[in-house]
C-alpha cells in the first residue's frame, strides 16, 4: 500500500531563501483557501507558483489533500516537472502539471496558475454560450476571458500549444467540459480571479435554474469594465489588498499551513 512520508516532521523555513519561503507560505495558504471554499477535488487539481527570480516552480505533493498542504511539503520542480531536491520525499502528479507547465512557459508575467474542477465552473464551461453577463462577478471575468475546447487529458504537445494560444494574454479561462483556470502576477491575484470566476458561474447556474428570463448586461458596459477590474481586483488595490485578509483567515483556521 502506498504511504506518504510523515509530513509533520518536515520544515524547510531555514533551508530555502526568504523569497522562496514567502512564496511557499502564500501558495500553501491558497491551497487551504480553496479547501475552505469547498473547491478542492480529493487529491486532484493543482495550484502552481513560480519562485521569484528562478525557473523553478512549486506544486502540491501527489496524495495530499489541500487541507494537508503546508509551506514545507510543497514540491520544487522545473518546467518539465522534474523534482529539484534529490532528498524530497514526495512525488507529484506529472499529468497534473501538464497544463500548468504550458501556461508558465508561455506567460512569464503569470507567477501563479490556479486550475480547479468545481461543479459550477464545469457546468458553465459545458454549455454553448459559456459565461453570460449576469452578475458583477461575471463582468470581472468577461473583461479577460478565454475558452479552450476539450480534447481529453491535456498530455500531448499539440494541445499544449492550443492551450497557450487560446489563453493568450487573458487571466481567466473556461476549459470546455473540464473546469476553470486563472492566472495572476501574484498568488493573491490568481486567487481573486478564481473567486470572481467561481462566484460568476455559481450565480449563473442559480439564475438559470429559476427558469425566468435573465437580464443580460449590455456589451458597452462590459467593454468598460476591464479598466475598472484592473483597479479593483489586481495589484496593490486588488489581489494584494485582499490577500493579507485571506492569510489572516487561514491562520485563524489552522496555522499549520505556514510550517
């Protein structure tokens, strides 16, 4: 039977650079926040982050739930998914990093790639019209939204290129019949983008379930949202403004994530 190493005995705080440790803490917090929102999917789906000023990335150890992720048990890998630390006791899911590696390779501005399989995002991604302008949350996503058609498991190079081309410079993506993906210049930005997209999809599913005719927001308003969204939900006045509060929430729930 496959057994994971004892995760409580691992502490890398004094063994890595300050920038790497800070990235580890933020990324572990993001995993815990996803679990707190009920967006996790057993041991599947992933959040990855690039370590500043390096070509290395952090991702969850395969076999851990999101509630078990800590700063120290995140795994350092290269763009091909190779584990950097020879003494690392964990493994990763190579197939799980396929989408992330494609995005990190093409979007050097994106520090963090967040990919989830929530019911609502899959539902909206699986209907022909996709995300509709029905709520303010939808406006933020529609200002920078792309789609990628389903081709099975994203493991072949040809699909990786299509994924990169479809994402282009957008920050939100619905993967048809599959789920959602967001990117951000910081982990906080990527999380806030996913928060908006998840809420937009949940609200759309609720509205459509009423059977009543929805009120569709005019395209001219959507066109004007992009600049507003960049102010509200990105950078120092957006993701990073909300992120300290999100960190406090995780610390209050269970401070073990920062070990």
